[in-house]
């Protein structure tokens, strides 16, 4: 396995993290996407690498320059984003990854105000009361609860909670961080420009969301029963790991829409891993999308095929198993802006980050499991080298107890 480099992207200004929805028309509203797609990090880091190398960007866009690590826009090199997470940097310089809760975790609020976390359990349809549905897999992810609770959003798993999840456990309420403690939204007003004169156009006001990441010393709450402010002791940004290249270790980058100021820093961080030996020995596991997944089979991951008996088998990089259950939220649309071609990228339907698949009858060595986790859900040869370099289809493997 090639070594990976870890970097912390620290916003120095508010960010415009645009999704795939158009805005800019009079009265329109531009919503920010948190976390952004991993292509945001890939674009920022690659642009800085080209600038450091003194590359003529116009010539590179035309494919006239073949960078040793980045290749060309038409034929990407070995550079790839292998992980991308929201993160916070503590006072000692260590960086903690924050993970969007997987789809098989249900976070709720009880009537007493306490926060609960429960896990979906795969069970056969007959055990679920003889249900009949169009689900093609033999098991359904079911939430069994003795008391009703209200679903709660705006939570993130801390690194301790993510480690507990990968080991097959259910995180505790103490393993959660609120979105309000990590960033705030700042609504801004924009003015449309006349393309010919480059002046403000009459009647072209629109609004959009800016994202202000929490900085050390920012107020993030109030102590219960008092008016004493709770101040953050961390800086929030993004953690990215890069393979196939050595990205800059320090200095500025342009991040997100309008190229807002950010800094790239070397990071002291070790992302949690599952016990691969235990997974190989157990013969079953869960597979979680860490970044959006672009699959030719829609919600079915790369490597899965339907058999003559109707079952779905998974085989990729020496890992074989039977796909028995899935928790995949509604598809989202991935697009973006192609700077080299100066046009929008093709819009593609994607399985959202946090999607979960359960595999049993697992046949894999520890080495094969590590290889699958390192390469992600891409075929060999890769179906889309450009999207692979941008960090899509990345996964984590977790125990299934």
C-alpha cells in the first residue's frame, strides 16, 4: 500500500460550499452544503500543487503538460483523495475527525429531553411479520423500540464514537457533537453581474448561505442554569488524506465557491480502523460509504452482481460475500464546475455518504479487506479516474455483531 499524507484544511474566511442547485437569478437562494463533496478538497490541493510547480494553468487545462502526480485533466495521475471529513483541531495540535452518522444509526430525543442512539437490525421479512415488499435483499433494516422518540438531526460522531461503531458497538450520547458547535450559517446578499459590461445588473439581487466555521474562543453555548458562555477550545476545518502525491504542508489555498481563503496544514491524526482480523474471522461485516458513491448499479455498490437465484453477490479486490441488507438514503445529485473545460461537470446520481450494506458469507483475508478499504468501490480498471481522484466512492468497513 502506498503511504498517505494527512492535511488539515483550515478556513480563514467564511466559505461558500455550493451544491448542485443553480442560483444567481433574481430572488434565488443559494444553499450551502456541509460537508461539501471531497472534490472541493481535491480542487484546492491540486491547484496549490500546480501553482507551487510553476505550471502554466492554461496549458495544463489543454492537456499540454503532464504533471508527475496529477497527470492531465483527461488522464489523471496517481493523486487521489482517500478520505475527507469534517474535523476539529485541538489546542495540542491533534486533529479529530468528525463523521456523519451512518444510515443504520437512529438518533432521537426522548420526552425527558435526553438523546438516544439506536441501531437498525437486519431481520428476515417473515420475522418482521410476514411483510411483502419490493426490497430485493433477504433482510430488512428494522428499528425496534419500546418507546416512541422524536428523530433528531444536526449531530456528528466524534472520533471515539466512530471507533466504537467500527468495532460493532452503538455509540453513546457523549460520542456526539452538535452542528451548532461546529459551524454557523451567515446569510449574504449577492448582486448579479452583466456579462458584457462586468457591472452590477439592475434587479439581480439574490441571497446565499455562507458557512462560518467555529474558531477557538467562539461562543458555542451557555452553561445550563446559568448565563455563563461556553467557549470552543478547538478550530473546525476539514481533514483530508492524499495518496499518490505529496501535497504542500503549509500555506494558503483557495477553498470552495469564490475561492475563499483557507490554509493547508500538516496534521497529527490517525483515522480509526476496525479490527480486520476479527472481521475476516467472523465471516460478515458492514460496508459504509464515507463519501458519496457513483455506481453504475444505482444504489448497488460496485462489485455486486445479481445471481440466477435472485441473490446479490459482492466481489472486489479479493473480498467476496453475499449482500443481504442495505440502508441507503434517497439518492443525491453530484455535479461541480470543470475549470479546465470551463463548463459544468456532468450531473450524476449518487448514493449518499453514510449508506450501509451488510455482507455475510464473507470470504476475505485481512490483506484483502485492507486493500478494499484503501481503494474504495472502484473497479480495476477504474470506471472514472477523475472522480476517483476527487475522493468519491470511499468506504469504511465495520464489524457486524
